[in-house]
C-alpha cells in the first residue's frame, strides 16, 4: 500500500488532537482510502508546552523548515494560526509542490484568493475543511455536494462562544457580563474575548462560505459585522414573548438585483419554530438553501481538538488520494464562476426589525414615534408597551415591516433625539427565512 507522510506545523490543541486521532483511527482511514497515512514530523514552539495529548519527543522539532523541507514529508499541515508566519509556511510548501492542509480561518479570510492562486501556479493544492465549523463538513458540501446548485441563501451560527453566552442568557435570565466571565472561567471564551463576541471570528468564516457559495472572493472588510455586547436580558425576554430567539447569525443571501449578495454577521431574531433557534450552547449549525436540493442543515461542534482533528483527517484523506492518483486536485479548492459579484452595502439590505426604546411614559409618545416611522415609509407590525406610572421610564418595543437598513437607521436617529426617548435605541434585525 502506498505511504503518505504528514508533516505538521503546530503541536498544540489541534495538532496533538490530530496526532491522537490518527493513532486511534489511522488504520481505519488507510483501509478506506487504500493509502497508508502516518505523521512523520511535528514542529512545535517548545517541547514541554502543555498539550491535551502527548506527542513523542522523537517526532518533534522547533524548526518548521525541517518539516516542510523534509523530502519524506508529502503533505504539510499548518495548524499554528496567525496570518504572517502561517502564510510563509504555506507558500514555502507550495514552492516544493507539496499540498497543504490548514485550519486557519483568519489567514484564508484575508489572503485566501492569493493562496489559491499560488497553489495553482505551483501545481499544489490547499485543503481547508477545518477552517470553518470544526467537524461539520460544510466546505466539502459546498464544493462537492452542492456543485450542481445555485446557493440562494446560507445562514450560519458559527461561533460557539457567542451561542453559549446567548443560550445561557435566555435560559437563566443572566446578564451578558456575568455569563461572559463564567464562560472565560470554563474555557469557552478567550481573554480578551473580542474576536468572538464582537463578531470577527464569525466574519472570517462567513467570508469563506460566501466566497464558495457565490464564486467570487468576498473580502472581510466588505462584510457588515455587529457583535453581541449590546444584547440585554430585556431584549431576549421581549423577543421570547414575540416568539423569537436571538442568535449571532451569519447571513449570505443572493439579492434580486444582478449578481449582488448580502454578507453580514449580526444578532438576529429567529422564529422559535425554525430549526436554528434550537441550536444551543457551544454547538454550531449552517442552514443552506440550494435551488435544486432545497433546505439542508449541518449541525455539530464547531471547535475543539477532536472536532477540528476530524476535519483535518478528512483533508488528509483527500490529499493522500490526490497524490495516489497523481493529480494536484480532483476538486479545485476555489474556482471563480458565474458573473462578477459584489457585496451590497448594509444600508441597501432589506430586513424586518425589532426596536427597543426607553421612553418616558406620558400621553402622545407612541404617536410621535409612529409618525417618524411613517414619514420614512416604515410600517409597524406590532407594539409592546408595558404598563408604567406616568412620568416613569418604560421600555417600548416595535416590530417593523420590511425596510432598508439605511431608512431604519435614519429614522432611529430622529427618534433618539426626542426628549422623551432616554438612551440609545436598540435595533435588531429579524430573519423569517422566507
């Protein structure tokens, strides 16, 4: 049986997870693909750094070049993260004609187009299943399973930290800051947590999925992003009364005009009756609508040593088969297709909305606010106005009909200047998956 050797750069959480998984299931993998696969060498920062699973000292080095340049290493796995050294490692492997496996979503989001071009030029390939949603095979599904579909919409809960926080806020009625602190103690959130809770991690993943779905590379700066810092228990409670659950949702949606798409990440009200509303705690899910296949759902753990290792092994199997068959890639990593697309500015995107205001309870307040919405051609579908004492501050909740983001923002600016409105208006978008 042909032998394919893997060289890994990175022996931490993911790298040691890959080593452990291959020790347990390497024989199974080899029997399924007809190629014997094994790890030859692992580059690490330090031999004694803590790692979930032990790697034999004899297999480790602190010089990544020893791994990439080793003629007995046939496939290179970049598992260190970051966007500088990781790019150098990948390009060095490409120049030697070696295929590369990566779990690096930030690198792909920022430089994916250039890396795919470099792989093609060098006759190599880049495999990246582990870069989005851990063990959920969403990359392969978009590249292969849905190759005969036009992707009409894609919605993703792709950050486990945010989903964990929002789940606990809903179940326990706990404040955001308290749940975040506890999530950090349990290892579900980093310190600092900005990459997760401000939406940037989700931005990286949604950009990759949007690019695959629509055949043009979606740059991260084109994706509109809001995090979950401003979500309060009040918002979650009122959303629940209206039959909705709040999730940090990545949205990729084909718009009616031309080749434009919506690509965004923001907290979204999802109907409790929709399957995505039940995705809880650290789990991820991606909902894909194709014009041929219809609606599909992918669900599972989106991070962690074992889930990510599973995706790396899937890529390793593909790389080994490509080498066995003597082809750089049976399925290209990314192929531009259809018309030249563009991401629509968020101001032009049409949504429904949940708006929460803190107002002084007095006669005429609702009428003043409704007038401003009406002047902007924004319809109101429902209002929740809790009873209070005249002169007291009370929340006032609006559900708005479809309107452009730009129109709603302008209306809320005017409403926020009213003397009876105290504090900044809260606006969340609603997705009914129509």
